[in-house]
């Protein structure tokens, strides 16, 4: 192991970084292979109850926490739940909110847009999946005296971390889905989170069921999602 090189900049220590670099040919190959792998990722709602080792979830959360964040505040908490009783509480509360959404809160247009995906208020995956991971955003932190400390670009930072979480789940051979029952305040109560945290996203994680069907959907082609200048 080479000795760490440290340089002091404006009074703060910086360590020398050694980014990975490949030949143009290998860079192209790696970018294509990664896209092809990620293009297989799908949102899955049919889970197996096959256990997933806690160490796997820990690695996935650690991967998500490598995400960049405003001023490196890392304004997130990943709450990983495997306790069946807590998962049942979450399902009951989530389904109550989802029922209200599907029976009055959502517009007709919204319901029409959801129809091809086949979702409804019933959420059995919240109990079947071996893990539920609830991501909380920290709208601020607190010092030792309880005084507020600012966090910056919280939504953007947590959003990036969630994207990396989903990627890590896929790369581990597991599946997940993004669930956002609205409102989500019940998650703060069930998990007894502090008042500086707000629920951001709920992600069941596990193996896919033996037989899974997903909507036959097409992703937008490159020319519809990118412009080159």
C-alpha cells in the first residue's frame, strides 16, 4: 500500500486522489456493458420471502452513502427493517394512505397513466420482502448542544444517494421498487425518527419471486432524453 499523500489547502488537509483511467477502447466497452446490465433493471412488485443477509443490505447502504452531497453533509438516514411486526405496521399504515389516494386523491389522468403499470392500493410486498429500507432526509442536523446545523441541497443529495442505492440493489442480484405513500408521516412515528428527519422514499429489497411479470414498457430512446451541443 502506497503512503497517503496529504496537501494542506486553505488550512484543510486534502488527500491525493488517484482516479481510475482506462484506454478509450476499454472506457467505451465498460460504459456499454454497464448500460446493458442496468438496462435489465426493472421495478418488481413480486418478491420472494427468501432471506437476504444483513451484510448485503449494509454493503448496499454503504454504497449509497458514497453519493456526493452538498458540503459533504450526507443528509440521509437509511432505516433497514426486517422485523415482521414493524413491517406489518408499515403495510397497514401505507395501505390506508394508498386506499385514500386511489379512491379520491388521485386525478383521473393520474389513474389513467398508472393503469398500464397495474398498481393499486394493496401492497403485500411490504411484508413479503425480507427487508424494507426507508430513506429519511435530514433537513438539518444538530450539534452537541442541540442547536440546528444547516444542510444544503438536501433533496438533490438524497435523490442521488437513492439512485445509487437502487443501482447497488440491482448489481447484487436483488430487486426493489420505489414506494412513496403520501403522506408518509406515519413512517416517522412507527420508526421513532427525530424531528429533523423527513421520510423520503420507501424501498422493499429482496429476491424476485420465482415467476415475475412486469409491464411491457419501452424506455425513451437517447434522442428523446439527451441533447448534445
